[in-house]
C-alpha cells in the first residue's frame, strides 16, 4: 500500500491497539496480538519499552507476519529503522525521538505519527508533515510516566480544534470513556490494558470495536 491507502485504512480502524507485554498478566505479546487480530482489530502499534533492540526487531518480524496475514496495519513505536526493516505500515515517534520531518523524508510512503501533549507540539508536528498525531494522556495512566496535568476532555478539545490531520487519543482510556470521547470528536482510540490485561483479549477487542462502530 502507498501512504494514501494506508491513511484511509488508518482512519477507518477505530481501535488502535498498543501492545505491552509487561501489562499482559504474564502472557506473551504474540499471544495477545493473535487474540486481538482474531477479535477484528485492524491497527496495532508494537510498543515494548523493556525489550532490547534485537528482541524488539525479532518480535516486530513475527508481528508483521501476523498483521499481513490478517490485513491489519502495523505501526512500530520509536524505531524508524525497525519499521523500515520489517516493512511496517508506519512509525510512531515521541517528542524526544527522531524529528517528524526527518522520518517523513526517510520513509515518504510510511505513516508517521507522533505524541503531542499541547497545542504547540501539535502545530509543530503538523507543520513537519506528520500523518497523524496522538493527543494525550487524556486520563491518568500507568503505561506512561507523566508529571503534568492530564488533558481530560477539555484539553482534547483545545488541541483538536487547532489541527487538521487525523488524531488518536490515549491515556487511561477504558471502555466506559468511549462515548464521551466520540462525542468530542475522537474517532481513533488508542488502548493498551483494556485489551492486554483483560481476561479474554479477543472478546475485549470485539466489544471495543462494537462501541467504536
């Protein structure tokens, strides 16, 4: 797929599942990915902060095979080189990673997303050519160390009105938050533990997709 095709698929996904083996109740990421794909997820970000680069690369290769077989997009967290090496659909970079404009230049047909926490960061990301931006953290979360105030729905509104590219939301989101988030214009919801920590990740994925449809 080219970038335009990938973005159309991205915008229609609804659920943006982000992996975390340390928050999977002792289960392996590959098993959680299998369950989420069986539940119908079409957009996965591989995010494993505790693994070495080599471990992450090996895992990315395995997950890429699964997403290709299931017709799902794969976004690699942090590492553009790994994303390119496994022919992923995109990369998600943080504020302290490679600049968005550099990633876009190196991988022009790849989705390039970045994390933003305020209006200024969001405007810079859009000016640098990001494909999408993530707005967060919306609510208190254990998946990201955060010392500032959480954005909440008001913070989401403030950032969203200043951008034109697609955006995702993340941070402490549970299924009961989805109606309010949708009412505030969030159509792509990024979740970790709502899937990884659930007793039945496949069923959890199916329920989340129903709520997002």
